[in-house]
């Protein structure tokens, strides 16, 4: 596993500690899970956008082919 160090503003660090404490996990676990969810959503958002554009422009693509 690769280690990354990041510096957070004091307010953000406190919010992270509070949120992780509420759900009973370490701040590191909270960050990792949150990041994994965000990255998964990025893939999903891109796929959704791609399908939308392809469907919207299907007729144009047929004429250009």
C-alpha cells in the first residue's frame, strides 16, 4: 500500500476527526472510504455523460459515417 501525506486546514482536520468519531472509525479509514467512493462516482459520472452524448448525437454520427 502506498502512503500519501497531506496537510489539512485546522477546521477540516477537526471536521474529519468529528465525522470519523461519529461512525466509529479512524480518520484514515474514513478518508480512504470517502476517496474510494468519490473515485467510483467519477467513473460512473463519466460513463453516464458518454452514453448521454452518444445517444444525443446518434443521428449526427450516422450521417457523418
